[in-house]
């Protein structure tokens, strides 16, 4: 639609209407804000409470997670029990003091948890920690 300027009837206004552009930008912002949390891939583990817990600095630490179905994840990658031992051996060959943290869902059978810890010890892990949810 052609607008008429105040200067004369036949002079066109050379302004850009930015309102539709701003609407588009705000709509895209809202879509990205809503979609970003859905893109996170994480393991659904409900840790048991540990009243005497201490926060852990996770620099150069391997985490082994057991979900409620008994599946094993090493640094958020699904692995088989035999692969867990080989991964732990390769980490220990690179650094004999490499720390490993084991996190298990509160519904994991105790025998499965012990099996994972035993495999890690058999692989040569000497720095092994068990994580729970610290209560403030």
C-alpha cells in the first residue's frame, strides 16, 4: 500500500515498517525458547537421597549410570556390560588414578549395581565413587 508523505501528494515515504519484522523475531524467539529444553538428551535417573553428600567437581571424571531398567551408560552413552570393562581398562591405561563415579537409579536391583562395581574393580579402577542426591 502506498503511503503519502506530508511534504506532498506525489512523494513516497521511504521508511521501512519494522513491526512485522519484530513480530517474526519475537515468534522465533518463543519457538526456540520452548524447543531448546526438548532437545536435551539425558538419562532419566532418580538418585537416592544422601544427607551427608558432598558436591563433586566433574572434571576428567568418567560417570557410569544405571537407569531403572538396568541399562548401563558411560558418559551418557549406552554400553553393554562387557564394553564397560573395556572402556574402564582403556581409561586406567591412560591414567591409573582415573576417577569413576557410579550413579544408580533408586529402583535398580542391588545385584545389578554390585555387578557394575565389580566389573569396574576387575578393570583396575582404584578411585571409585558412588553418587546419591545430596540433601541440603
